[in-house]
C-alpha cells in the first residue's frame, strides 16, 4: 500500500464520518436498497451493525468503503473475549483416526525438544478407497493427500499475489458445479468430516474453486512450454492424460467459535510476531475427499463478556488511518467480524497462549494489490505490528 504521509489541508480534514446527509442530498451510508428495508445494517442509533447490511462511505478523498457487513446474528453487547492455548497435533492419534489404524511401516522421527513426527506413504486403506498417498503429522503441521490430488493440484490454473489466489485461466468457470456433487454437497461432506476428525466446534467454507480437467490440461501445456522447462518438455510422457475424473473442488474452511470465525488469513507482521491462522484446505473429487491440510485448534483457558464498540466509532478509526495519506483509488470491499488470536506467551509445554480478540477485518484493494486492516472491536484500536 503506497502510504506517503503529509499534513492534510482543512478541506480533506472535513471529510469526516457522520452518517448524515451530504450537501448534495446523497447519504454517506447506503443500507439495503431503496425498495426494501430487509437485511439492512441500519445507520440509525449509532450505526448498529447487522449481518448483510450494505455500507457505502467515502472515508477520504481517495478511500471508499463499499461492502456488505459479514457477522453472525449475535448480541454485540455480550461477546466473548477468550484466553486460549493453541493445541499441538498428536500425530499418532490423528493418523489412526484418518486411516482407521496405524500402519506398521509408518516412519517415526524423534526431534530434540519436540514431539515425534509421523509420516506414511503408500496405500491409504479402505477409508480412502485404497488410493495411494501421503499422511504426515508433527506437532505443528498435519495433512493427508492422495497421489492423484498431488498430481492434479500441481496444474491448478492459479497464481498467488500476497494473500490472494488469482485464477489465471478460464476464471469464469471457478463457480461451476460438477455432476459427482454440487459445491454445497462437497463442502457439507468435507465440513462434517473435519469436525469428526478434529473435534472443532464448527467450521465454515469461506472460499472455493472449481477446476475442470480442460483448465488443468491448459495449465500443464503452458508450464511445459515455458523456456525454463526445456528438460521437462523433452521427457517422454511428461504430459499426463487428463480425464473428466480429474474435475475437482479446492475448498478453504475457517473455524467458528461462538458463531464468529477465527482468523483465516496468514499474517506477516513487521515485528515478526507469530500470528496463528486457522485455514483448513480440502480437495474433493468424484472419489470424495482426497486432500486435507488441517488448521490448528484452541483450548479455552478462561473468558469474559465484552461489549463491541459501535459501527460509527469503527468507521471513524478507519478514516483516521487514511486521512494523512496521499492515496487514491482504494476500495475497502470487505468488513468481517472475526476472532484475532494475538499470542501473549508460550506455556510450559511450548504451546502459544493467545488472547482471542473480536476484531473487524477490512480488505483493501488498490490497483490489483490486496491487503487487510484489523481493528479491535472492543477498544477500537488498530491491531498493528
């Protein structure tokens, strides 16, 4: 984000958040639509916030807030503020739960001052339709992946930009449903399985992609035809035979605590403080689940009830962040209530203790660049680091 600080003149300072009528009669806040008052995030009474409410606001001359409020239907005067400790994976228990038993030839590695790591590669058994694949777990990471998924996922038509996944081929097809299962059916099945294996209170699919075999075939041709892949291009049989059976969903799930999702974006702070994100990835084909990379769970140590500040106060803090920056064309297109796990210390077992802070996550877009801002929903201060 190109933030160049300067002293603002009086005219820009006057662009403040009130929710009142502008001189031209246009309102700063637009909730719902002009024909219906249903599903609106009302602007009266201190700008109370409701899920599905439309907010449109010119924060500064170059920054526009234009989004729908994402939040559960909860009492904002009674939200939990939790102290938690991050769980470690128990590799032996997890692999047994996934495969139905612990394979005899599983590789076990001992690490100094760390838990054992477990790795098995081979036939995954009846729970996984006797497909070959890999299952791995140590105290920090856990996943299971079939060889088929590993093969096709290497040709997904995507590229990565900061925290965002961009579709590079046939982007209009990313919302397709396939004949073996609709996206909802696949996400429901995956969500139930994740909860069964992990014991998470709840999970919710928040992002998904549909990739058909034609897209992946195009991507593989593109990869093989790049100048850096002359060796791969010359290898006999390097181009796999793509089939309809390779159609797949790639889904991302966030954990839910008291109806509020836990942070699912990966955070890179300038102070290098570790911030745990809780993304669970799932790959789903006509064979069912073929890939899971698990997010980490939390054990609640204690909690208290807090009251969230009003929407008006949050918007004012957001405006103040930008009021002294020379920026233009910035769109804030997401406003989402989450739990932000802020680590406080490691306990005697080496597990991170965190304050699970209710926070508003704002997504910022500028000229193809994307980033996030987090504002503490209790004390109305930006979470920076």
